[in-house]
C-alpha cells in the first residue's frame, strides 16, 4: 500500500466518523447525515486536502460544521 492509498483510506474513515457524529448529535438518519456532510463546505475542503483540515479530529470538524452551516440542517 502506498502513502497515497493510506491517505485515501484515512480521508474515507474521517468522513465516515464525521457522518456518524452528525447522525448521533442531530438525531438524524445516516442518509440525512451523509446528505448534510456532502453538501457542506467541509466536505469540499477535506476532499481537496485544503488547509490541512483533513488532519483535524472528526468530532471537532463535525461540531464546526453544525455550528457554522446551520442551513444544511433545515428540512427540504
């Protein structure tokens, strides 16, 4: 396994941890939590590796998303 492969696995696990935390914290389904996450700026930042944000703790990142993007939690 190469370093790039490991980075991909780490990023995927980070995303899963964020989604799980959102689902538990906001009492929503995994599907809704995924929708929230993948429609957030955080998702884009993690995917691109911008700002080294993908090296932060999943719980911290999820809390930041909940606090700074409340519009994503409104029912559509």
